[in-house]
C-alpha cells in the first residue's frame, strides 16, 4: 500500500512540482478595506473624504457616510496600524486631522492612496504593516490571475481568496520567508550562492496555476536556474516601477520608443467614461473626442485583468461612477497632470510586461519537459521539508511601539 500524503502537514508530494507555500511558507490573506472611500486615486481626494466624514456632527449622518460593516462601526475599538500615528478613540467622537495618505498597490497594474487608519479598514492585516519597509517585497497570489505578481507596496485590491507572501519575515530584509534550509540546499546543489531575491525571481518566471493553487519546479542545474531568475528579474523590474530597495531605474521600451501625448486629453474627473479606441496602423490610442497617445504597443491595448481591458478599468476609477454615493463620490475638481503621466507610464509597463511574460511562459514550458529537478523527495531527504509550523506563522516584531484601542499601549 502506498504512502498516504498528509495534506495538513505540508501539502507536498514527492514529485518534481512544489506548492508555493513549500517555498514561501508564511502568507496571510490579502488586505481588504471593506469600503471604497478610504482608497482614492490621489491624496487630496483621500483627505477631502476624511474631512467630509468629520463634518457630519450627528452620529447617524456620520455613520451613513462611514458605511458600517460587521467588522467596523463608528464605535469599533482597534489599535493603531504598525508604523502609523492615527487616533485610536471611537470614530463617533473623532475630530482630528486626516491621517497622511499612503501609496498602496491596487491589483497588478495600479496604485491608490489609502487613509491608513485601522478604524476605517475591515482587514488591513497588521502583520504585513509590521514588516513593510523599503527592503520588503510582497508576492501576491491571486487565484483569478494567470501569474504571480510582486509589489514593494502593501497590496490592496487583490481578489477574493488571494494570499500575500512577504519575502522577509522581519523589517530590514532580515530572516527570509523561505523554507528553512532551502537557500543552503540550493547553494550546495548549484555550487553558487543563492539569495532570497533569486528565489523570488524564479517564482515570478516559472510558477504556474495548478489544482493546489500555484506550483513551482526547482531546476537541477545552475544554468537553468540562472536563466529563469534573469527572466523573472525582468518582470520584477516592471512590476516595482522603480520603487523599493530592490528596484533599479524604471525600465523603458527598447529603441527609445515610448508613448507621448499627441493630442491633449480633454477629460474631467467625475465626467463621462471616455470612449477608447485603438488604431493598429498608427499604434495610436484615442481617448474620448480629442485625446491621442502614440505610439502605444498592441499588447498594452490588449491587456486584460479580471475579464476587463486594463485601460478601461484605469479610466473607470478616475471618472464618474453613477452608482457612487457618499464619500466615494468625492473626487478632484480637475484632471490632475499626474494622471496623464501615470497613464503614459502604465502604457509602457503593460507593453513591457506582456513581452517579458511571454518569454517566461516559453521558458517554463520548456523546463517542464526536463526531468532534472529538485523535488519533494530530494527536499525531504535534505531536511528542508516538512516546513516547521513556526515558519508558517509571523515572526515577533518589536521594532515599533503600537498604540492600542483608546490610547492604551499595545502588547504584541
């Protein structure tokens, strides 16, 4: 009778494919705001929404603007988010200034400005805030997406069932979130040092959807490992958009090609959703009645996320939503110049990502045909698997003081 695999122990078979959580053991569900209005497309709008909330003096009026949920009401008592200095009193009697908005990732291609107040957010995942700094990277596994994504910002906006795997368990790039002994085993097998960032790059290039979520094959030779990590590094450079300690200069399209505004965009925030069209011959993106951007790569126009064109989603977040009510209906009065710059950068990112992702897919498909791999049996024999239970839990982080509910000191 064959050995029965204990899925509750490590969910790893003895074959060549490993589940993602056998490589990056600690993960948490993706952060969730629970309401739309604390996430804005610009910091001024985020502050204006806070001001409008506090301008409602009557509790019923303030509650209607706040949009209570099972997790948060005007009387919910929670601690500060790690690294933030917001109030911890009941929102029903809050009268202070708006917390300084922080930039967060919102899905694989966008960013938002978040009011970082624990009282506003249903599930912000404080354990991620404790380890978020310039050295940290977050690998996001969204079951709806075709591939893993990486960000240097806290990842909001991921789909239901998504999980976030920090690269490091402690601030300052300390204690990699990897199966204990994995780096040493890979270095011994390849005869070269292996860094945590190398593992992340390999995962970006080769991890593929499977019944168990995401699976990855670890190659048996250094040559294949180095080639795959280099491809993943290209994806990471695009995804980080020049942010964080692990990001270099923002990548550019080859040959000096980049999109420009050929005809100015005539748009207004909270206006009608512009009609988008694409002219393949001129590689021109037409925005509404007047705006023209070119050259725009076909891959940028064709990019989709969650079944919708990425560019359509981008504009939808910045113009009127007929269903928007309360604080979510507050937006800037004019089209910020930064939005046009962000759009041009997005067009470049989409084109670069599509090109590099195609190379990664080809490489991964070729690798799956090869038999030489470091699989579950090999890692068990080396003592890397099963992953200890402690490696699947957050580390104790005491670098910062956190104020508890109603001004009490938070004990971690």
